[in-house]
C-alpha cells in the first residue's frame, strides 16, 4: 500500500492527530492519545497501537513496559480526517497506567469528578517501580 | 455545584480539550470535537452537548441547525484530565454533517481509507442548503 493514506490525514501544527482507542469486546472508550505519522504507520504495519508521547517526545508502543498492548482490529478516520479511532483488543483488560480498565474512570457527579470504576491492579506491580 | 470541576480540566494552550461523543445505545464512537470552558459548562448545565468550533471560533450547540442534538447521559474525564468523554443519545441517529450516522465512517483498508458506512440522509435535506 502506498503511503498516500498517511498524506490524507490532517496532522495538526505539531504533526499529530488525536487517536481514540475503543475496546473491541466491550465497546468501551479506553484512551485518548496522540499519533504522529510514524506512530500511525507503525500501528498499521505491526497491528499493535503506537502513539506519540507529547511529554517524552518519543514514539511509544502501548504496553511496551506494562505488557498491556493493544492489538488493532480496525483503524478509522473521521469526516475531516483530523481524528483517528482504533478498535483494539486490550491485553490484560487494563488500558490505563493507573491500573484502571481505562483512562475514563471518573464521571461528573453533582459534587464534581468522581471515580466510579475500580483499580484492577496496583500500578506498582504493573511497572515494578 | 462550584465551578472548580472546570478548573480541574487541563485545558490546552488554546483553552480547549478534545471531547469524544459516544452513542449510549450502540456504544459507537460518533465524533471527536473540542470544548472550551464555556462549552463544557453549557453541556453540563443544559444536558445537551455543546462544542467549540475552531474554524468558526464560536460556541456551538450540536444540532442547532440540523436538529441532530445530543442529550447527555454522562460526562467523563480521563486520568490526566485532558480529554473528555460524553455519552449521548443522538437525536435522529445522525451525528455527522455528511449525513452518516457518525463521523468515523471510513476504515483503513488494503488500498487506503474507504467508506464502509452509508449516508443515511442527504445533507442538503438536513441543512436546507
């Protein structure tokens, strides 16, 4: 496949697009992360989600330290080509570095943002630090 | 409720956060749009999704022209408070201005991005222009 599918993406001024990861089994929205051209190309080529870490300024394979990789079932793009949706099989059932199943574990309640989903695994045992 | 829940959001340099809309009934990811502080406050206050249009630089109630409003079931925030997830009931079953059910109607196939979801309604009949 030619690389022009990558040229169709409307990268922002930093060369990034927001990428939503959705769990293929449960349908739950797991994470919102960012991809640059290389991350999206690697996601496609390897079948595992890769992102661009804005804080570390580095390409990163999801799960490279935790083992909580994301096997990609499908990759989608939106109408104006500036957002990506990846449907994934989440290894270990944990997408968030906090040990929650997903990053969206807080809900807006009457008194503010409140956790309503449990920590499934102590993050210290995930990362060993 | 005090406004400090709005202060907990990590707005970007433009005062925005990406906001994912997910259909409450089907679980499908409908759109990725952007909210500023006012949009998120209005979403909470009215129970209908409001966004910030980066192209028009204006607050916008989803469906204000099309009638395809989004009634909010829940509002979530991610671990580092820089992305929002709104779970919605999508009026008319159409979230995209193109007349598709959702904006993510293109999938990456062997030969590039390909539409694999239908136009449900001619957009000229949605907007009357």
